[in-house]
C-alpha cells in the first residue's frame, strides 16, 4: 500500500479555475473513477481549505499498488 498527500497553495485569482476543475471531474465521474481503478487507488480526496486567510488544496491518495501513487 502507498499513501501520498500534499498541500497546494492557491493563487488569489485561481478560484474560478479550481471550480472549473471540480465541475469537470463531476461531469466526467465515470472516466475519473476508471482512472482511479487503473491507478489501483482505494481513496483519493481533495479539499479546499483556508489557513490564516490563504486558500489551499489539500489532497490525499491511498493506492493498493506500491508504485502507482503519483506525487
């Protein structure tokens, strides 16, 4: 099993791009799920969070296959 996580600091003007990415993933859920299966992913989660007034994306991924968890 492989686990990876990251924190991505967002630029102030990136909200619309993040929203567009989220909407694309939601509209193409079948493809997104097929990709996760291909990667051997058990869990992939993304959260938009705010720390001290700064927006971030926090991500987490756990895969079954050791070399499939991309960082």
